[in-house]
């Protein structure tokens, strides 16, 4: 039997970026999964804070060269790769000069969030799925970490639902305490409406007149993981009401074993279904 394939999509990862607890979880989980016999690939943004020389990033020419349309504008997608220190694994980085060249991640030196964070997010999420198509690598599980990945559950269930590569993919969303969704305007709904989507498809991401990225991902993912010990009350309430599988937050190494068991339960569900 061929190995089950797990795609890890994360907005940060040690040792490349270290803003929150996501970085450490996204570093350890892929290695746990690979050591357990799963085939793993990791994709993340190539933020300008990442030192390409120190981490030995280099462009993958055969994967680069695509254009990603965001809000009717074309943006070139460059794919880079590096070997993860201490592991027999490669990490793929999505790069674009307009979105990721600046020497900061989500906000400037004054603490002001970037005006184009929504566009950067759309570019990244769509770019991830287009890159996996170029891999020709059908993931059994797509595990998303952090708000910047929260559109992937939507895109897999709508714009990409007829792609043979993703037909059997189960999407898991790990929810962490931080999110910039509250800083997005209602224009986010039209910007995120890629391909043949319209703003109606984005309604799960809107709570009242505010954008709630976690709410949308909870509504559209197949399963959820609590990535932070403490989550916003509104998110906790949504998780309490959902009938989807939810993995509780845990401390220590046992957390990673629990996630792997969570994977197996979802994959078994697919077989039995």
C-alpha cells in the first residue's frame, strides 16, 4: 500500500519565522508524521525576514513561472525550496516581490498592519493549491495552520472541488488565538472570490459586518484542531456547536501523537465511507 500523503500548509515555521506557537508546532509535526510512515510536504510563504543564504533557499524553476490572479491583477509566483535542518525533508516557499519582499511579516515597524494582508493571503492560498497541482501529488490530508491558510478549506470545497488531485482530500484547520481578520474590510469578500466564486461563497467568513476568518474555516473544514490553549470566546462557541471532529489542545509531545491518531481516524472514516 502506498504511503498516505499529508500536505502541511503553514504561515510560519521554525527556524524560518517565529512569531507565535505555530512556528514550533509546524516544525515538529511534519517530522513526527514522516517518522510515522506518512509522506509529507510543507508549504509556507517566503517572507522577506527569511535569510535565503543562511537557510539555503533556491528557486525550483520547474515549479515557478505561474501567475496568480488576485483582485483582477496578475502576480508571478516563484517557488523556492530548502532542506529542513535536522530532518530529511524539504520545505517549499511561495514568493512574490509585491507581497513578500518587505522585511516584515504582517505589520510595519510602527505596529500597523499592512493594507494588503488580505491580498497576500489570497495569493498564498491559491498559490498553494496551484503548486500542489504542479507537483501532481494528491494529498490525503491537507492540514492548515493559522489564519493566513483559512481560505484553503473554502477553495478546496468550491473552486477546486472538481480537481481530481483533491477529490479525496480531507482538510484540517488548526485554530490559533491570533488572527488579523478583524482588520479586513468588506472588500475582502470580493478579493477572495477567485475563479468562478462570488461573494456569496464567502459568507461563512462574515459575522455581522465583520470578517471572521476562523468562522469560515470552521464552517468549511472537515475537521478542526485547537492549536492554542486559549481561543476567542466566539471561536470556542463555534467549536462547541459543530458536529465535525475537534481535537482538543494538549501540551507536550503527546499532542503530536494525538494529531497523528486524528489523521488516522479521518482516513479510516474515508475508507469506511
